[in-house]
C-alpha cells in the first residue's frame, strides 16, 4: 500500500534525522518547481503537485538510504543541487515526492595540481571551486552563466557547458570519474584515469541523466593552467547573420581554438552591445586564452580569416572585455529579474538548439520567421551562437513577451508554443532540440523524434536502472 505523507515524513526522519527533513509548507511549494515556472513563482502561485518533504543529504549514506526507502515504497525522488534548472527538471511530477537536496554535500575533497584534477562532492558551487583553483594557478575551464549558483552535481547531471567551451569543451569533456547512487541503493564509482578502452564509456550513462537514472554524489574534473594575463578579445560588426556564420565556420574549420566564439543577431546584440553596435548590426566576437604564443597565433589567425569578409568592421576590444566581465548571473541579478517581472509582466526566456554548419542559419531564420507571426504578445525574438565546433554550432534563441493571461497559463500559452516552433524547425533539418539546458520535463514531447531509433537504448537504460520509475518521474523520458 502507498505510504501517506505523514508516513513518508516519519520514515525519512528515522533514516536521516528530523533536522534534515524539511516540511515547511512554503519551502515545499517552492520545491515543486524550477525556473520554468518562474512567472507563477513570482506571483506566489504553485500549480504542480507539492512534495512530501525535502531531505538535506549530508553524505552518500543519506542518499543511499533515501533512495532505497523511496524505491521500496514507490515514491518519486527529485535530485537537486543548485536549483538553477530552467526546463522543469526540478518539478515534482506527482504528489508526495521526495526532493533529495545535495547542497550540503559541499566539501572540496582534493585539488591535485600535479595530476591536474579536482574531486568534489555534488553540492560544491562551481564558483567556490573555481575561486579555490585560481588561488593555485589553475582553472576548471568551466564557466556557465550560472557559475555563481549552480553546483557540481547539477552541472554534470544536465551536461552543462560554459562560455569557454570552444577551448575546454563541455562538462562531458571535463569529467574524469564519478560516484553515483542508483535507485536500489547501489553505489558505483568510476575511477579517475586519463583514458581507457575497456568497453563503452559508462561515464556517459551518468553525465546528463538529470536525476532520471541515478544520483551523482561525487565528481572529479580536469584542471587547466590559469593565465588570465594573456586573455585577448577581438570582435567585429557586420550586417548579415549568414555571413557571420560563415566567418565563424571558417575560424573553426581553420583549426583555431579560441575559448569564446560568438555571433549575435541585431535584436539580441542590441541588449548587449548598445554602446557600440548599430540597430542592424550583428556582432562576431572571440576570446583567446592560454600560453602567450597560442593567444597571439589565435588572434592573428582569426584576424586573417575575418579579413576575407571585407564588410566586417572591428570593435574596440575594451568594450568586449567590459561586457564579458558582467555576463554571469548571481543572486542579485536573479532578485532584480523577479522584481522586473512583477513590475512589467514582461518575460525573457531562451531555447538552445544545435546543428551542423549547413543547416544552422536556415533553422535560425525559419524559426524566427514563424515565431514572429505564430506567438502572441512577443516583443523581441533573436539570438546568438555561443558554442562553436568543427562541425557546427548552437543557436541560443532569446525572446521576450508581455504576459497577457493569468500566471498559471503563462507556460502553456507562450513558452510551450515557442519551444514547439524552435524544436520543430530544428528537427526538420536534422539538428538537436537541446544544446545544454537539459531536457527537463519541458522538452520531452520531442524526445522520440530527437533520438529516432536510438530511443531504444535510452528506454532500456531507464527500465534497467529504475524499474520502479522513482527517479525524477517524467524527466528526460516522458511518463
Ligand atoms: C541564469 C542562468 C544561466 C544559465 N547558464 C547556463 C550556461 O551557461 N550553461 C549551461 O549549461 N546551463 C546554464 N544554465 C542552466 C543551469 O544552470 C544548468 O543546467 C546547471 O547545470 C544546473 O545546475 P544546478 O546545480 O543548479 O542543478 P539543479 O537545478 O539543482 O538540477 C538540474 C537538474 O539536474 C538534476 N540533478 C541535480 N543534482 C543532481 C545530482 N546530484 N544527481 C543527479 N541529478 C541531479 C535535477 O533533478 C535537475 O533535473 C543557466 C541557468 C540560469 C538560471
């Protein structure tokens, strides 16, 4: 028989101690959602099923005990660390779920500058780790905009990517080894070695699982030399996105590895570069970092390639350095955003996709032309490419709309429709519907089409590791 809420709370208190089981009503309501329902949240409205409790885990033993209890009693568990999720990954899909919070597992276990790797518990905030690393002259190379708040468990669980990805890669390129706990309480450790060829790379069952297969308790990531004195910015304005994509492509296929490689369209660029860009300007920019000789060669090589586009006009690099210094989102920006939403009813959101060089500009143009006519109350639609690869790039759509409906209808009326347009246009041309924010629950309608015949593998993984469907119900794999 299913346990009721009181029995769940009592069971959890016995396992981890009453002090680690949160049952405050307001906190439970806030724990039923993430930033997908930000508009409801700022209005104090909560339409998702409310969890029974939030458990503050203080170690792998707590995680194991809670997962075994949940698995035995068929209770849904939502893993949580930094709470910056944007796609509904933290939503509790059914009543009386358990939110298993790892933010108290926040010890940096080792920063090893000889073997260039750091081992941390899942609740270590990336900014804290990065600050400690820099004191020793090294960097994680990971810099998502959510760096001041996001924590290592969530960053690995969502396959996050940072602003310097063109040089250092996404989190999947940085993770060396892990510890994770599965639904039945099995604790698994993947050891830290530079590479191995001993069958499939099982790290990738864990990286990106979004709490739908297992709970990540510990992570080891690579480190790199930190040489900020050599950082260099270069940038240009131009009038045409298609030409901008082509310049970006030539830099990437030319073999260069800037840390940052971005192309902004005019509406999005106006938000960031109003101090120097005209209203119809696209902005193409790069940052190079690392040893001085590599930086010099990178900047010169990019300059030679962009010179093949005579319409490009150079930008004073100081503007770019100033802009970049204020790009991350800490608690202050998040608080300001909430105040602004309440005052203006204007919502700004994003959807990020990826595709090869042949199709990315068509996806960008097709999606934007549909958005402008199909979505009501839209006040701005644009975007930028922010993560470039040798074989393609991402497109980060940015859009604003004025909410003209009750708060509880906002997601359905606006966000879902916008996602539909962007995902449909992306899939039509063979791209991927999520570049880095994770599937959450918001983008699962497109998962079968995204995976095609390989959906078989994903479904089997879920059935094998979570046969009772207690790991983040509805996340990644639709209910
Ligand atoms: C302002 C802002 C900027 C952002 N910028 C970027 C960016 O530049 N790049 C980027 O990639 N993302 C970005 N994001 C998205 C988000 O920050 C990342 O996805 C981040 O990785 C989430 O980490 P978190 O610790 O906050 O995880 P949470 O929000 O707590 O959880 C995210 C997901 O991971 C699961 N999860 C959390 N912890 C664990 C665990 N220990 N084990 C298993 N599953 C777990 C959760 O169930 C949920 O599905 C941004 C978000 C915001 C709000």
